[in-house]
C-alpha cells in the first residue's frame, strides 16, 4: 500500500504530526509505516467509513487519540487528507467538512498524486 499526503506545497497532515510530542509522532508514524507494509490488515489500527469514499484511521497514542481522514484511490494508494486530535465521541462536523473539501480536490485531480 502506498501512502501519500494531500497537498502540493503545504502538507497539512505532515504539519499536524510535526506539532505533536515526539512520542505521539513516533506512534503515528509507526502506524502509517505498518499500514504501508500490511495494508488494511494492520494490527492496533482501526479503519472506519465516514461517508462515501471518506474514511478515517483511528490511532491511540500515549497522550491522546488521533484521527486521520483519507481516501483510497487506484486500489493500493491512500491519500491522507486531514488529521486532528480526538476530543469527543463523534467526529466534529468542522473536521469532516475540511476532509470532504480536500477529498473533492483529490478526486478531481487524481493524477497529481501519482507522480
């Protein structure tokens, strides 16, 4: 499985991860590496459909739970769209709206993510 990050110059998910503690960064990056190697059979990571093609990766790190929205394109590639720190039971509408906007951009310009 190939993981790519949404964005051409600025990569919001990368920026988000870089702002976390080194322990949480390590946990998230390890989970992403496992997903690349094992695909959706990755242990200790949950995947959940939000709506249509929008899905989320649920990761529990040392200090908090994190969610990363993504879309799968061309079977073996996932594009990480948006990440946030979990603070409530339900995904906040604001976070979903950001992910859905980016999802539409990715679907309209899939070729950008296969260079």
